[in-house]
């Protein structure tokens, strides 16, 4: 027997079944920690993007009013450059179209987390793109480019009145259609979960924008001091 024969044989390096199970458990643990945080981060980011949109919308209303005797488009007749008549019929589109110069782009009228697949983000206020523009240039039209309603009773003298906000809410769990909505202070409004997870954003006449739960949304309706809030729904 040679010396080589008496040397212990080396074990082939490799994973045992236990090692493999431990690795799988560790990976699953990491996934369960990271994925919820990523989801929360995306939801938070979409709310912030929506809040920024509404802040720009609120500022546009303020800028427009400075040139129109402190009145908003829904308080000025069409003959004087406003949108009062159409707004009272429930057209949010016309109100925003009147403010196209102040808004600069219709992109901010579309929530980053819009859940309605029939809606698309408009790129230009022009009815058609300029000659030679990309074929995918989406114009701002009366349908499917809006995520936000317009509060017809907004008043700078009443800072708690609602000037705009997310339209993803129901009344008595019934989905809303486009047009004029009469919202009583005791209306059973409820945010849907698709856009901001059972929350929504509202812009007030004082220029502030806040995220509200369903109970606080209902409280805001009371705080406006208006028995029936009129909203132009997109």
C-alpha cells in the first residue's frame, strides 16, 4: 500500500439540501421585506406627483383670477373669456381649456396613478399637433384626458372651499359619471382604492393641497360651509 492510498479522500465541495433551504428562506425573507417597501414607495411617489399637479392647477386658478377681477373661470361668462355657462352644465374640460395659458401643459391634468384605462394623458392643448409633430402627440379633448374635477363654488374669500381634486370617489359605492355633481354635506362619499389606496387629494381655495381619507373628505364637505357643493366631474 502506498502512502497515497492511506491519505483521507477530500470531500467534494457543494451545497447540501439544508444549505439550499437556508438560502431559499433568506431570499424569500429579503423579498417579503423589499417588495412591500417598494409598493409603499411607489404609492407615496404617485401621491406626491398628484399633489404637485393639483398645486400647479390651484396656482393656475389664482393666476387667472388676478387678470379677471379675482374671479375664477367658472364665475366669468364665456363672452368675457370665462367658462361659467359650460361649467354650470358640468364641463370641467372647458374650465381647464380656458386656463390653458396658465396651466402651460395638459399633462398636469392627469394623475400619475390614473387607474382608468380609457384615459390617456394629453400632451398639447392644441386640437392637432404642428406640422411634422410625432403621430403620438395626444391633444386635449373633452373626454379621457382628465383626472380632476372642478369645484364650481370655490371662492378666494372662503379658503376652505374646494377648487379641484381627484375624481376617484363614489357616492354610496356608486361610480360617478361625467357632468354636474351636486354633493350634499351628508353625501356618503368614499374614495376608491385604485388610485391612492382609499385616499384622495383635494385642492382648496387658499392654495393648499392635502391628502384625505374618506372620513376627512366628508369633514371637508362640512367645513366648506356650503350646503350643496357643485362639482364638474370629468
